[in-house]
C-alpha cells in the first residue's frame, strides 16, 4: 500500500517516507472551510494556507499586504475542515523578517490561534536564525526558495529565477543550509527544471515544485488557478483541470434569469 493511503493523518514524517519510497507528494492551497473540505476529501497530502490569499481572496496585486491576523483567520477556517492533510501556514510578509524573536512569536501565534501544523517561510541564509529559533520551539518549518513573492519589489518581476550560475549556486547552498538547519521540506518556485532536479537529488528532505519541472518530490498549485476560477493568471506552468469560472457564471446567470422571470422559486420550493 502507498505511504499516503496507509497514513491516517499526514505528518512531516509521512512526507519523508514518501520521498524515501519514491512517491510523489501532492499539495494545493486552500484559504476557507468549504474549499479545504473538498480538497481534503479529494485525497491531497498537504494543504497550504498560502499568503497568495492576499491575491486570490482579497484581490491585492501582491502578497505583501496580508496580515498575521488575516492568515490566522484563513488557517483556522481550514483547520476546522481538514481530517487528513498536513496543514502548512505561510508566515506573512513583515511577521518574521525583523528578527528571530519576532519570527518565533509570529509562528507561535499561528500554531496556537489557528491550529495549523507547520509554518512556511520564504528565504535562505538571510532568515536562518529565525528558522533555527522556530524549529527549537518544536514548530516544523517548510522552506521556500526560487521565486519568493514577498521579495517582488527587490526582483521587480515574476520571471523565472536562478537561470544564471551564480544565483543557481546560491539557491543550492540555501537549500542545503535549510535542510541542515532542520526544515522538513522546501518549496521550489519558478526555477529551471534541471536545477530543481539537481536540488531534489542533493537533498534528503522532500522538495515541492511549482513551475520547477517534474523531477521535484511533489507539486503544488494554487487551487483557484488549477480549477479555472481565476481567469487573469495563466502562466506556462499552470494546468487548468476545470473551468469552474464558466460553470459558476452559467449557474448564476440562470438564477438571475429565473428570479427575474418569476420561475424561481416554484411551488415545490416554497412553504
Ligand atoms: O502562497 C502560496 O500560494 C505559495 C505557493 C505558490 C507555493 O507560496
């Protein structure tokens, strides 16, 4: 039986066993109770309460504006829905970059107030003191390298990262450092597939890719993107598995028509 099927509840240890057994890890975002319930029941391994909620749920252009309180609200809604998946919660911009004491207190708030299982942080050597301090409090940390959207104003664009040798070497060093420090997995976002394959082979811990080819140990997508709910975001790495936007549009237009024509509610739909 596969490691995923065996597990009653997915933990960081399950993910390590999956990598060791050569089984791919599946991860999707969710930010609210109803969506998280569907995602969990569909058999996903990991649910990420991503700070992409800033874009997807709140309509901001970047992930920077979302606050720690808002992340805790989203994460606690997801926690109430989920029975099996491991729940990872993003530490939002500004909640950990200041110093390691601030980082630890933000991570503790997430764990205590939302009930999430682990946190995710963007960056390598520049955040290592904070990663260490959070880990020493018993909170598992998922790393995130490559395109790190919280630093968008430093990079200026959302294009592929680490194409040049110097940046690629730095990313490999950061990945090894995060592993050595004790991270249980690392997200690799929008980097060349060959580099992601090299990092995944070098690391003992699992890598989860987004726009990083298929040699990573797992894949993650934003659920609203892969379901075709968001319409304006269509990067090359995204596969749309449904056109939920069209289905919702048709259903809502039909409802509007039925109310306007007094077809809804009919006699069976009233008391
Ligand atoms: O916030 C998010 O959704 C993420 C994924 C893109 C990995 O960090």
